């Protein structure tokens, strides 16, 4: 393995060398300037390399990051970087997942361990990540995410995974009565040492759905975005389909999760307040460059809608792709029984079609399971909603 530092500050190279040399076995140490991108092309694919890039000169650093992006033999680590949410998004787009605001020995060692794990298994196939993002609290994103994941589990050979990333106030476990002894917070605390045995004891079982729900925890205890990244890496290597329920609070870990997603379902109700919040979030998603992956789910649509589709799209600035009818009574009955919504009702059929769209094209060849075996989509046309109006 090669350790590469890219900086104009010789003391940074020395500090990185001293911090990592005792914990890793390197065959060579390279100290490069920002202009030395050509030297990287001389590294053979089998020569795995840590590349620590100093981002105190961001324009030059991003050129170096572009030179290694997409090359599996490099594991980039950005230091003195990511001071703002916008900067973090830019780094994630550049393919850098390990970002250190300051250069400390402990943080550098943790980032290097994550990098080493990725270098050791470059051939791992990642599953599809689907995220459910509420326009604002109360729009029903968790209900749709949970029941969609359950519907997927009835359609695919591999069990899907549902992750409740609303670690403070998530209710996915409650909806399916899957409240066990372990929660998402427990998993995040051991994210740097997850293995099949630990994972099997963390997840809950709901039929064929694998689930990692949230639970009561210390609200004052912050969780590093790196923890979520490590957990996602582990999960996406083991599941063909992963659904993540996000709180919508725009924290750093949500931004990374969204950037990694294949599909982003923004769930919005029809009240004008939710629609205007959805517009602000659509602008945020546009700045991240992911609007081509966003699908708006309009939830709680009544038979005679007060707003037409083009009115809603004009507010939200993203086309409405799915519509879910009002079904408070059906949802309440399912929650009381602790079961997923299924059957022949309009609500059940539409959730099942969303699930079918997600699972379409996913390989049914089973992966090595890390856990125990357990636990009408409505394409909205303007004319259709206008007729209802």
C-alpha cells in the first residue's frame, strides 16, 4: 500500500506520515504537490493507495480529487475541508466520503481504517438505495417508506432492508411492532466494526423485511456523519435494495445519504404550507444536482382535490410522479394490528406499484445474508387530476 499526501505544507505530510505509519504497513510514501496529477497515472491498479489531500487550497485540491475519482485503487481523504454544508456537498460530488475539518491523529486513524476497508473489497457490489424525504413533518413519509419496504419484501427473492435514519423521533419499528432490544443508535455506535454476527443481532424481523429502527436515546448526543456513512457502506454491500426513512432536517448525514441514493422520494401533503416547504427543499435538491432522481409523492389526496397537478408542480418545481389517496382509517387499523398495508384497496395498490417500480430490474440472485431470515402507484397525469377537480 502507498501513502500519498497532496499539499504545499511539508509539515502536514510529516504529521500524516507519523500518524499512520505505526498502524499501517506502507511500501512507499509519496509527497506530491497539487500539480503532480501525472504521477498518479503511474500507479498500477493493484497498488492500493491512501491519498490525503489538503483542501486549504480548494481549487487546486479539487483538480487532484478529479484525477483519482472513480479509480478503485485510490482511497481519498480530504483534510481541512467541509467547513460548510455547501462544501460538504461539493466534496461528496467529487467522490470523497472521508472529510476531516481539522487534522487530528484520532480522526485521521478512523478515516484511514475506513479507507483500508474499502480498498480491501473494491469488488463488492453495492445495492440500490432509495430514500424517503418528508417535505415537512407530518406528511406521511415514514408510513409510505415502511409500507413500501414491506411490499418490496413480498416481491423480491432477497429481503430488502429498511433503515430508520430519524434517530430521535422515528416510528418505523412502532408501525410494524418490531421494537426489539437494539436500535439505529446502537448500530451507529459500532458502525466502525460491524460484521455479520453483530448485524444479525441488531436487525429486527418483520416477515421477510430486515429492519433497523430507531428508539429512545440521548437527544443531546450528536452522531457523526461518518457513522452513517460506515453503516450505509456495510448495508449496501449486503442488500440489493435498501430503503432509508429520513427526518428531513437537512443534516450532513442526510445530504450524503441523498447523494448516494438511486431514487429520492419527496413526500408531500396537499396543504399549502407543506407545498411551500417542498419548494424550498426542491431548490436545495437542485443545488445538490440530484433533481433527476427526485420523485414527488403527493400523499393524502382526496377524491375532489382542491389543487390541480399543474398548480402543485408550479409550487414545488418538480413534477408530481405518484399520488396516494387519503386512507387514515386503513392506516390506523394496520398500525393497531402492527401489520403492513396490503390488499385490494386503492391505497394498498398504489403503495405496491411504487414498490414494484423500485424492485423492477433488481437481481433476484440472493446475496450472502448478513442477518437472520425474518424481519395503485398512480402515475399522475394533468388530465386525471383535473377531472377529479
